C-alpha cells in the first residue's frame, strides 16, 4: 500500500516537471476573438433551436458569431447541414444528405419577420443530390422572407448548382437584392481545396447573372492563406471585375481541424488593407478585407457602401409590396 502511494507521488512529481506543450495551432494575436455569450446571442441561438433552423455561423465555426449575433445579424443556412462536397477548408459536415423539409422556407421567413431584421444573408450546403441543386427551395425561401418581412433586404449566397443555368435563373427570378457566390481561392488551388468546384463555372455563374439580370448587384469572397501567390490573387480579382462583380470580401483561412488543409501563411492586417486598396483600384465598388472577414460579415454595411437599393425590389408580378406589420426587433 505504501509502495503504491510512493509510486503515485513519483508519477505526479514527474508530470509537474515535464514541460507543457500546446498542441493546438498557434494563431497571431490579431485573430483572437472574445467567446460569445451575450443576451442577444443566447436569444438568437434559442430561436434557431426552437425553429429547427441552421446557421452557417455555427456550422462553419465562424469567428464573428458573437459579434454578429449580438448585433441581431445571422446567416441562415437552408437545405440541411450535410454537404455533398468535401472542400478541404470547410468545417461543414459532408456526406449523403437525407434531409428534406418543405416547411423550412416559411420558418425562415417567419423567424426573420419576428426578429424585425432589415438585412439577411441566406446560404446553403451544396445539394448535388437534387435535380435542381435545391434552387426551387431557394426561391421559396426568398419569397417567404418577402411575405413575412417586406422591408428586409435579402442577400443570397448560393452554390454553383453544377453550372445549371435554369437553377440559377430560378433563384434570380425570386428577386434577391444581392447575388453572392464565393470564388474561395485561385484557379490553381481549386483541385486541392474545392472538391467538386470549377473556377470557370464560378465565372460563368456571374456572366449569366449579368446577362439575365444586369441590375442585380453581385458579390464574391476569397479566403487567403491556402498557398496562393499575390499575382494569382490579383489575376483572380481582375477576372471577377471583368464579370461584373461589384463587392469583394477577403478573409484569412483558419484551419477548422487537423483533417483540413493546413494554413500556408497568415496575412497581417496591413496586408489586407493594401489588398483592399488594390481591389478598389481594379474596379470593385466595395472591398471588405481583414483577418476575420467572412462573406456575410458586415453584409449590410457592404451593401450600403456599394450603393445597392435601400428598399426591396419591386415584385416580379409588378404589384407593389404590402407594408409590414409593426415588428419588435431583437433587443
């Protein structure tokens, strides 16, 4: 018994003398954010759970979730939380989706109306298992938001629908205020990072949008730190300007887990500022750039800065939109 006690004491002493090693990836100090937990954050989280809704803020481990949710801003993710693609940088679960919820558009619209939001971003996982990639569900969601919150501007952050022009048009016909599709990285890294994606398909999406809806502002985002070179990045930005993209977001890639692609480098805040200047010089109306910037971060401010419409667009039927009921915004 005494020998056992002596052995345990020796083990504890040895452990105390061993150096502590932090096996987690060390990040620069400018990437530190406060843990979420404010009252608005907790209330919005509860609403998401009660309505069985998903947000990309949670699913993609966004570092800005505390700031955005506390400001009553969220990016709603439709069509489930399992993606048919397995991109090397993305934290969202991948696999074979079995989820189908025809009532989701109304729940999303109702939640946005109840919160009295003035600007929302809607995104989705890739649903390559569906014939239209989920485009009809997308359109139903946008229309539900219009019914429940007529004054709310709607930004759609869409997948590429595998290049299906009819699916893209279905979403455009629903009347979003901004059409967003993330380019994510430079062409050379698509095979490594964007499984199932095609760079030319991304450009073609914007080309088709400009041809069929020339007045619809378009937006894209690029994550930095996957191994891109500066000249590649600037060339990609020029390609987007050439296709009429007016708003660009640039943010730092943060590795979600050891199973994802490693960070090739961390960009300093002043590098992001310089790239924002370069983007504006290339012709973007607005560039939001910074280590913690994500596609929907400060989305309303981006839209305002780019001069997009402050009121919802006229309905596709030509009828005026009804005035909303009085709403109680999230306090």
